[in-house]
C-alpha cells in the first residue's frame, strides 16, 4: 500500500464515505496535535489527499511523531494560522475541496497564563482560515471545530442544545464562544453563494497519543510510567468522557454531508458521549490504574483556578439530523486509551496499532453510513 496516498481497503469491509473522501483534497489545520493526528490518519485511510497546516508538535512525545504523520500525508506545512501570507499561499497552491479547522490554543489553564495568545490564535486565527477558504474557489465544505465549553455554562444537570447562548468563564472557553458567533456571522455575511460552513462542538476527549499538560489521562500515564503516585486536584468533578474517534466520526460525517448536500447542514452540531458516560475525575484515574495494571491515586490540594464542574452536551440534533450516535461507553473510552499508551511504552509499532483501533471502531459503530 502507498501509505502517503492512503487507502480505503481492508477496513473491516467498511469504506465509510469513500465516495466523498477518496481522491479529494482535504486541508486540515492542527494536524500536528492529538485530535488532528488521528484525523489525518483516518482521512488518508479513506483515500483523501491531505494537506496538514500547523505549528510543529509542542509535546514530547507526540502523536504526530509517533505515527510519522508528516510522511503519511500528501503535503505537510509547518505554519501559524496567524501568518496570513503562508496560510493563503498554502490554500492557493493546494486548492482544497474540504477544510477541517482544528488548530487552536486548546488548554483552559494555559489561557489564564496566555490570554492574548489564546484570543489571537482562536479568534483571529480562525478568521484567517475562514478568509483563506473564501478566497479559494475550490473549497466546497468547511468544518470548524470548537468545543463544548463555548456555551454559557450554568452547571445544570442536563445537556446544552445548539441554540443555547454562547459564553465561557475562562479565556479559552469564551474565545471558543466567540468563534461560534464569528462563524455564524461569517456564514450569513459572506457565504450565501460560497462554501458550506458548519461548526462542531465536542469536549473531554480522551485517547492514545495525547501528551498535553494539565489533562487528566496523560497526567495519569506520565505518573504511572515515572513510578509516581497519581495526584488529582478535583476528585469529585464530573465530566462526560468520550474516545477521540467519537467526535472525529461526527466531523467526517458532517464534512461528507456538507460536501454532498451543501448548506442544508451548514450550522452548529454537538458531538458528545452518551448521557451515562459521566464519570468523576477520581473514577477515571482509578480506571487508568486498573487497565494499566499498576499505579496509585491520591488527592492533591485544590488550586484556585476556576474549572467548570459539569458541562454536558445534548446530542439529539446530531442523532436526528445526521444519523450520528456515539459507540463507546466512558469506561471503554478509558480502556482503549490506556491500551494505546501501554503499546507505545512497550515499543510497539503505533501506526499499525492506531489503524487497528480505527478499524475496530468502524466495525463497532452503532450508526450507518449516510
């Protein structure tokens, strides 16, 4: 198989949306990140010609390096979405047909230390990508990835629906609320006859290959591998957890529908886990220890940085309009993630194993091709 060009063969008999993605030029921002690396690999397996545009990986190890994504995709560009000259040049030269915009400053806690960088990257950077796509006539579909934290979180015991107010307590969350408002305004102002633009909201995504700071599962893995006790700040904080492949499948489905049916689906969609996939931070840490087969969890003193205790998404719209539904339980998501890390630290070939997890997920998907 030509790994650079990808293939839709041998995926458990499934060639999900192959007619849409096979041979298509897909520009993916943020491809050096955790979610972006998974999506880049999945797109190549669907036969897409992928151009990745992002900063170099900012963690060691990184999913991007572990899978050698740079040499698996059609074109790799290391660049900042704030660099309009390079961004526009990349769009002009590659002439993408579909765009997935994932590049962002994605960390809540970092946004307290770097509020200007957070807003520059997330708001102005997104505007730059939207504009670069508008100047490129080949673009037909654009999926703008935001977050569940874009909503004004009142910590109610129910999921937020797509038409509820945008908000955000911290600078990261509020910047993503701004991106949602920007996208809606941009769609109405400029895209009546342009590409089909939709936003996708997901959060608390876990999976192998995430080594970002101040994230629960990566912190657990680092502690276990270092032979240290796992220290958690907010043991009773609850989160709805989902495996990375869940929202990515939603993004791919949404991209497919935007490309094939246009502005009928040009709006916001939530891609969250099942309603019962809510676990406390302590429960997740204990599951990590269980599936790793070693480790110990203790509670560390809390700090004074605000983090929402509960934020859930109502996914009724994605189920009814797109036919999408999640597949894994929260415990399965933790298990799949921990197994990936174990394979990595045992020196196993991670490109093959990651493909195995994608294929395994596709075989188990509880919704059918649209």
